[in-house]
């Protein structure tokens, strides 16, 4: 999985083996810059950012004929990339020669460092540029300039360095269909910050396809990443069936991956995970493991790993291990070191050209000293590399100090298994934001960095681009700049597609490393509510979301479109809903109540459509996809509350918590009235942490019910806790005694109690996560609804005055003589108006609106249209309003009766 920080050169082997692979390995290139970039005198941006890049005063010309001067050992892959880049820049004929042509009428390009092509040294001297001596492995020098048409020199500290110089040249040269472009002179001196940089396919869930892996290996080479670790958790031949040989077809595919990796200067690493069933002391299991490695060695694999993560080390797989080592973490560390040392001595050391063995410890996620780590540190061979995920399985940050502690506690060189942008723990999400939270200087402390990607290989490229940038040059790394370069590359340099991708990916920006979701849209929404952003600008942002899917589908690679399909569909639907929401608010602000009500009736269906899209996982489960988590749904909740306020309705309760969210199961689902949806935390609540509701304003309290747990997760509830209420969110009062041992709790508030906030707070540590299906607070001043006609099946009289216009009372039949629908309050109240809301298509029923004042029903007027607002007599105090239906008119439908 990893290479040592100071490793011996192995490039001659790579170069020899790459020759055979190149013919069958079509190299794919990221788009180069437009022609104008090469002609305006400014070099294009090279990614990853070089450590040293200097513009020269001269320039080179892309002539019709170009000579590539190569040496006997020039890297074949570098030659191929260079030739392709020159042809893409407009060169018509690229000829390979061992000698530079005389004269300066055509462009001459020298490929190969001192060990590959001696002629490059003189070419660099003629340009007054220092060679690659003294650079770290894989470093390179790239120089463009000279007289006449000029010359270009690609000189690596080793063949991989020369290959990376070719990848940089590819970015510098313009894209032209004809010769004649000129490019300003340039001198680049560059090297990697950390020796090992790449990707570990180590997630749970649907493994990548063979085609996707081949594509990824091309991508890694183009971005100067040099390792790919084959470790998909759901490949049975890596874990459950680790002793079994691969079927011939699958072994052939792995061989093809090895060849493609080598052609891209990427080390293919095979990681076998025997921990579920291995007997550490068994000679037979040792032989099974090394025999498996031998089959991989025979197809070209030279790097091996033995991950022992995500297993139990308290339960032995055989009695012999318990008899040999006893029990506990220290015993497990000894047993693992014993097996790994035997693999190291009997396989790695006996195979010339094998790179150091790597392992993933069972305690891979912190730097706490334990008996397990002590045993592993003291007994594991020192040349075995240890992988570590940081402080936490998905570490929000990694620092130099943490890395140093890891090296000290494990007693070995450390290579990080960085769990970003992996999404197997949140399969409803795409993590599309840049690599963040890693301190500058971290890369230099490590043997290397490998990133664990998403289940979606093509969608992972955006984040992996930024990982490549950080691991190559962390000192110059700018997450936002790197990310925008990744998006532009994915868009093929097309400005319209780039804008669409930026709009789309903004809604999948947040992660455990960066809590900020939808930073661009969030700023606009915040400004809109504050009055600094006009409605037209926010509408345009939602229109961009609406239109982004079609643009992306027409302008990005097929794999990305397939990976992101349901998230693209959801984004487009949220855009349509957002446009309607802003229009509704603006109609409302303009006093156009009927038009606003028409738009509001569209919103539930639009939002439901946006939330309807599903991702199908490995087991066939339909997982709701999530975009704009914590941004979009709160926006629509605030839109609803603004509409309610304008209509005279009370605010709706809002779910709140400080707990992290699992897989899109956000707190708003506690208050949506649907027992089948739920909030779900992504870890166990600690003592003092809580979930609750914000009622929107101070109001009288009745009963409070917290329904927790769900089928399949029946123990995910607060095992010990208390229900509390507060007026200000600071001073809290207990609502009944502490509860424990049940998933559903109800408490009644004392007479006269009022509050804005209600919460359920944990009072003890627990191992289980938390599910809350519904958090219901009943207020004592709510009206009751009586009368008729009787409600149809699936409806209720109460829906006519429940404060939720999206629910509706639907009568089962036309009204009879003397039928009336009465809304009665617990006590008389000052009333200024009565508003009746009805669905646009259900306004045929006729009725008189009446108000009961001092026990007498007083007529206010007749229903008319979908919105009827009638003024009450001045100073009226009423305890009820009613709709007195005309005998025999159409069956009534009422969304809400609002007594204001």
C-alpha cells in the first residue's frame, strides 16, 4: 500500500515493464488550455502547483515539424504524453530522434533526465537552467525557451519525474488544430512533498467497475499520484473468501490493472484482509496468504498490504491463538505482529523487487497508547508501514503534531488512510468539496497520503484532484483554487459547463472535514432574508440549479453523469421549487394574496419531487439522495413561516439538535408529521446533548411526546434522559421525572406553562445512536373543529384549523340543510379578520362566514374564490368562527380557517 519515505530508486524496472503496457493502455488527458492562454504571454496554470515556476523573456513556437530527442532509456510513457501534447497544440509531424537537428527552424524537445537522455543536460545548459540533480525522487525540471523556434526540455530526477514533466507540459501547451501558436518561455523546478500520493479503494458498498478502475489509473498518472491500493471491502476474495484463488477472468482483469497502473507510473498495491477468519498461529493460513500473494506477484504486483481493520480482536478465530497469546488487546497485537513478520520474512524478503509490506492496525483511528499498540509497536518488523486514519475514522482535521504522535505510538512510519471523500457511511450524499482540514507541513511528516474515495468513481475525481494538489505541494495548496481548477477540468474548459458544475457541486460541498454546505447559495439566501440580495438574483441562482443538470449531462464525461444522476435530478427539482418559493414571497410582499396562495399550493409537490430521488445501493436498498443538506430544507421552512405569518398563522415547529446527521436524516424530519421519516444521528449522544423543537414563539404548553427508535434500529433512542422546556433557550425546566428504558415518552406540562423551546436531553452515556421519528408538542390554545359535512376517508375536520394549510378538510358529501363547520377556541379573543383558504380547484362550495361574539353568530360575508378575507367588527372579541354551507352545494374543501 505504501512506500518508504526514503526509498531506493526502482525506475529502471518501471521503464522496462511500461514498454509492453503502453501499446494497450490508451492514455486519457485532461483538457489543455485554450489557444489564447498560450499566446498571451502568460503560462497556463500547472496543477499540482509547482514548487518553483519562473517565466522567461523568450518563447517557443509550435512548428509544423517537431523533433523529440530521446535517449536509450527515455521513459516511454513520457515520450507518448509529450508527443500527444505537441500534436494537440498544432504540431503536424512529431519525429523521434537520438540527435538534435541542426538549425533553429523547428521546435526541438528533449525528453529524459540524466539517467535517461544525456543530451538533455546540454539543452538545459543552453537555456541557462539548472538540471534535476539534488531533487527528490520523482522531481523534475521543465524548461521552454531559446532562439528561433526554441526548445523544450523535460528532465526528471528519474523516469517518473520525466513523466511528470510531460504532464506539466501538457497543461502548458495550448490546444490548436494548426501550427503557429507561441508559448512564453518557462522554467519549472518541481518535486513532491510526500513520496506516496494516491488512492485506496477501501470503502464498503458497490466496488468500482473494471472500466472505472482503468480510467482512474489514467487520472492518477495525469495528476502526479503514484499509488492505487486495491482494497474494496465487498470483494469477497479480499475478505470473506481470502483463502480462495481468484477465478481466471478476475485475475486477468487485475493483471490488466497492474499493467495500466505501471504505464501511468502508479504502483498497484494489493491488500488482502484475512482478519475475519485467520488463525494467526496457523502455518496453513500463512501458506494460504502467501500463496494468494504469489498469484498476484506472478501477474506483476510488487506491493502488498494486510489490512486488519474492522475486525474483533477480543474473539479469537481459533483456540490455538488463545493458547499461544492469551486474551486482550496486547495479545491481539502480538498475534498480528507474529503473522505479519512471517509474511514479511518469508514472502516480501524472498522476492527481489518487492516493496515494503504495509498493514492497517485494528486500532487505526487515534493516537491513544494502548496494550494493543504497545505490542504492535514493539514486535512488528520496523520496515512494515502502518496506516492510520487520524484522530477519528473520518478525521475532521489532521495536524503535524498528531502525525508525530502517531509515529511515536505505533513506532513505525505512517501512511494515512484518509477517509475523504468516502461516502459509504452516508450513501445518500456525494462529497464534492475540496480536501481541507489538513495542516501545512503534514505531508512532510508522513510516508505518504492515500485518500479513500466515494462509491462513485467518476464523481470522486473532483475531490481527488484536490488531494493530488495537496499531497504534491501542501505549502502552496489553496483548496478553493484547486477545486475550481478541478471543476474547470471536468467541464473540458467550457465556461457554461463550469458554471453549471459549480452550481451543482455547491449543494454537495459539506463533509466531516468542512461543515459549510452550499456556501454560494447560502450567502445569497442569507442576503435575501436580510434585504441585501434582490429577489431576481436569488431566482437566478435557483434557475441555475434548475438548468445545471441538462448542461452537465451534455458537457461532462458519461461516467460522472451516471454517478451523479439522481443527485442531478434532485438539484434540478430543488431549483424549480426555489423559483416558485421566491415568486410566492414576492407576490405576498406585493399584497397579492391570491397569487401567493396559488404558488404556495404548488410548493409541497415541488419539494416532495426534489426529495423523491433515490440511489440504489449494493443490497438493492433505495436510499434517498440529499443535496444542500441544512440549507435547502431550512430555506423552505422559513418560506413557509413567512407565508404563515402573512396569513396570520402561527409558526411551525422546527427540529433542532447539535448532533451530527446520518445519511441525510435531518432534524426537520422530527416535526414533519410523518412517523415513517426520522432524524438519525451519526454517533451516540453524549450526556448533556439533546434533540428538540423550536416552536417559533412563546406559546402555552400541553403534552409533549418524543417517539424514538425505528424498525431495524429499535435500540436507537435516549436510554436515559429528561424532557425540558424553556422560554429563552438558556433557562430550562424539567417536564416530569427522568425517563429511561423506553423508546417513546409523553409528559404533560403544568397548568399555565409556556415555552418556545422544548428538548429531550440525554443524562447518561450510551453506545447507541439516536433516532427520533416524531417530536410532538401540543399547545393548549389550539382550536377545535366541529360540525359538518363529515370528513372524507383520509381527511378530518381538524385539518381545517390545524395551522398547516397543506393539510385540508375534505367533506365526504355535499352539505345538507343547516350544515356548518365551526372553529372554536378555548376562550374569547380579539379578532380583526377571518381568512378562509381553499384549493384553487375546490371553490364551488358556497357558504356564509360568521363570527360568534358574546354567544351570537354575526355574519361577515360570503366565500369567494380560493382566498376569502373578511373583516370583523371593530373591537370584536369572539370565541368561534364558522362556515354556514348552502344546502346542496358542492362538497366543501377547506385548507385553513385563519382567525386573526
